[in-house]
């Protein structure tokens, strides 16, 4: 399987299609309006997004180019309907598809969180069953998930999907970014303080020159 990289909109659209295909099969494939609502729903989404229909349609077209989505329309259904082909293209059995779906919709998660959130998509017997699926996804020739470095103050590692390309760096770097932001901010403040001191000195010098000039006129 070739390496695929999806942007945030594509990720949300594909995740929503996978979810609704299982949880609301009676309404699947989805209309553009239904798909947009699925992408923007508040529950079971992190982050919550506000995609417009134009953005959703554009994401679907991009997913079609990657063979991950399709559009169907016919004489019976005049409205175009949207569906996914992730299971076939990515060669994902139901347990792996469920795990990928929740990781796409809710970002990096622990094994326990994944098990708790995949219940409507696939029922895992226990945590080792989830761990086994994660291991299978991570050990592929083109890995689809990765275990992130454990964050300071947390007991469990989180897992992230890799369809977003730089998911590991962005997700794992949350803690590092916050730590690096402090010295960066300190340097900026120090620079500003130096500039203020220099401006004050320059202003004082100008005042002295102006005072000397007034004395000469008097």
C-alpha cells in the first residue's frame, strides 16, 4: 500500500463516512448536507470543526482521487450520495477500521479510550484485543498508527494515526512546544526590554539637546 497523506478536512470527512456507515446504515451513503453535519457534530469529535459544504465537497473530491471515497447518483436518487472505500483501499478488517475511525475523529488516545469509544463500531473483548490491533496497524510495511512518547504526568501512552503525515510530531510535541514556548517568550521580552531602555536613553539625549538649544536662543 502506498503512503497516503490527508489534510484535516479530508481526515474528518473520511472518519465521518466510516462512522456513519456503521452507526446509521439506513442513511448511508450520505447526502452532502448529512455528511457536513456529521463532520461538524459536537459529540465524539476532537477538535470540533465548522466545515462548509464547499469544503466538504472539495475534501471528498480529493479523497476520490486517493480512491478512499466515492460519489453515487442515479435516476432514483437525484441527490449525490457520498461513501468511503477505506476498508478496501487500506485493507482494513472491521476491528482495524474501527480503531482508525476513532483516531481520525478524536485524535491521539490511550488504549482504554480507544476501547471505550469504538463500542458502536466494533466491540473489543478487552484491552489486549485493542493492543493487538494497534500493534498490527503499527507493524505494517506502511504503518498506519504509532505509539507516542508518554507525556509528563501521564501513566499511559497514547496512539495516533499516521494518515495525517506529521501526526506524531504535532501530537507528541504538545508538551515540548509548551516547554519551548517559555524560553522563546522570555527571549522576546528581553529583547523588547533592551529596546525600551535604548529608546529611553535616546529620548533623554534628545531632551538634553533641546534644552541646550533653548538656552542658546535665550
